[in-house]
């Protein structure tokens, strides 16, 4: 899979899991700076929005859009994962008034390496959406080929709507 940034190819480290695969084991940190493992996410259908940098324009727009939708889908958790620090994520949430979605920090890149979403040349995560079922199986995956572009929200939310 080739990911681009402003038309230039970027190298992913590892292999992206496919639809039907189990979400790999990883560790990230929540807003309390506590470790969250894959097992802590499993148990409810979950939309995982992976973004390169929460402080960038596109990532901010994406996270706000999913935050606005989270209330409409009570059977789903909505999570955004970036490799920003916990403090950067907390400051962003406070500034943007975001409270319906959980932000998780992959500053140690465990998620990035285990899911094949880490862009080695850029030092950030690729823009990918995963939806997992309550057992942790990936039931939807959208890879945004150009990092500087937004995902197809309509496609993601249509998929969620069918399961809600």
C-alpha cells in the first residue's frame, strides 16, 4: 500500500491488518496518562480514527467531525489515535470543546508499528479508519491514500449506521 504526502510516496512500517483480522495487540495512553491496551478497547463496536497530528488542520477537522457524530451512535465507541503527547491532545480537546470522543496517544508508536500505520520517513501515523466489532475483529478499513486529504466520512458513517 502506498501512502502519499503532497504527492510524495511515504513508507509504512509493517503490514496493515485486513478486514477480518483481529486488531493487533498494542499499548497507548489515555488522557490520564494511563496505559490502554487492545483488550481495553475490545467489548464494544469501535470506530478508530488514526491521524498524523491532532494539531494539524485536516486531523483537527476529522476528529471534530467524528466527535459530532459520536452521540448519534450509542452502540459505538469513537476513538482517535495520534502520536501526539497526552498533553498536546488534552490541550487540543480543551481548545476545541471535544468531549464525545476519546483521544489516545501513541507517542511510543506501539499502535503504529503493530498496525502498520507508522510512516517511517515522516515520524507520524498514516490517516486510516478502522472499525472493529465487539470481539476486536476489524470489520471495516479505510486507508486515505493522500495524508493531506480527509477520509470519506460518508462511507464510514454509512457503515456505522447499518450496524447501529
